[in-house]
């Protein structure tokens, strides 16, 4: 299946400079991509750039010292934009994680297209051991109540273990603002917005206990 999905992505998605992130190329869906032909069980989040991920990626590229020399775990990597930016900004080790095997395949292709190295890990790590990474990053994952509850518990365990947990978000319904400290704000497009739609204001946040 990985070979099939990789071939599909190369053939049907456009490798293009990412909005807000001219330093990175991503395979992105367009109206002619025909994603429905894949008959997927999961929504193909990996075929789009999500604003929360774009925010974190912009932050890492603007402030490479935040990731330089660190090990970084990108939870819910989708097409891997946050992991790509971390690698580009000089992270020592980057792991891109997603529950969707197609996302992992898309991330691997995007890493290759940008000449960047990273590991990929398919599966759900939220209830497992605290990960072996200095920095845990979460781009645009607070759109679902259950996942938000699990992410909060996961972040708490990571903080107790001395990790830093960052998220990028434009204010999704289940963003736990009470646990977050704003680091930086940017205006970003949301992926479904028409070109004449106003940009969304979003932030990069640090989790607190
Ligand atoms: C909205 S997309 C964001 C993708 C990427 N971070 C970005 O900003 O472009 C959310 C991603 O999280 C993944 N996801 C959902 N629940 C997850 C979980 N428990 N563990 C890992 N990934 C998860 C989905 O498969 C999807 O690829």
C-alpha cells in the first residue's frame, strides 16, 4: 500500500512551495487530485497544509535556536510540515508520528523532496511511555474532544519528565487555552479558505502544568 500511495501522491498532488513557508516544498492536493479514488477510511489530512502546523513550522524557521541540536517528536504529523521545518532548522533528530500510514508515507516523500532526514513512526503513542525526545510538537490537533483530553494528559506526563511541549493552533474548538502560554502570533490561511478570505490569527503555545 505504501508504494501505491507514494505513487499516487507523486502523480496526482502538486509539489509546491507551502503558503507562509517558502523554504519548504510539499505535495499538496488540488481540485484535480482525485483523492476520492483512493477510497480511504481515514480523512486524508496529509494532503493539506493545516494552519496549526504552518504556525509551528514558521516559528521554527524564524527561530531555529528553538530546535537546533534537539530531538523533536511531531505528533499528528500529517504531511510532516512541522517535522520538516524542525529538520530544516537544525534539529539533531526528528521523528514524525501519525496514526495514519498514508500520512507517514506522505511525510517521507515530503522529506525526500526537501532533502531532509527524519524518522517516521506510525501508531498512537499518546497512552504510551513518555517519548525519548526533548521537544514534543503538536500541529493542529485540537479539533476533536477525545483527542484533546488525551493530548492534555500526554502533555502533562511529558512536562513532569522535563520535556517541552509546543502546539500551533488557530483556536480550534478543543484548544486547552487554560494550559497554554502564548509564544508568538502569526496570521495564516486555513487550507479550505478562498484566496479573498481574511487570514486567520493563530499562535504557537507552550504547554504549562
Ligand atoms: C489536522 S491534521 C494536522 C497535520 C499536520 N500536523 C499539519 O499541521 O499540517 C491532524 C493529524 O493528526 C493525526 N492524528 C489524529 N489523532 C492522532 C493520534 N492520536 N496520534 C497521532 N496522530 C493523530 C491525523 O491522522 C492527522 O494526520
